[in-house]
């Protein structure tokens, strides 16, 4: 039974695609995290510059 299961390749492509999709999803999510952090820093810097200019 185990030998038959071990050498059975049916469904292997679906599993491989699932692994590829999960890895790409993790890369996209982490990339979005870095991008959102950079955008937040830009907006915070702009906000502080506007506040400084208006309070002079």
C-alpha cells in the first residue's frame, strides 16, 4: 500500500501549483507590507513639513 502511494504521481501537478501559489502569495504580502510602510513614512514626513510651515 505504501509503495503504491509513494509512486503514485496523480495530482502532483496540482500540489506543485499550490506550493507555487502559496510562495507567491507570501512574497506579495511581504512586498505590500514594505511598500505600505514606505508610503506611510512619506505621508508622515509631508504632514510634519506642512504642519511646520503652517505654524510659522
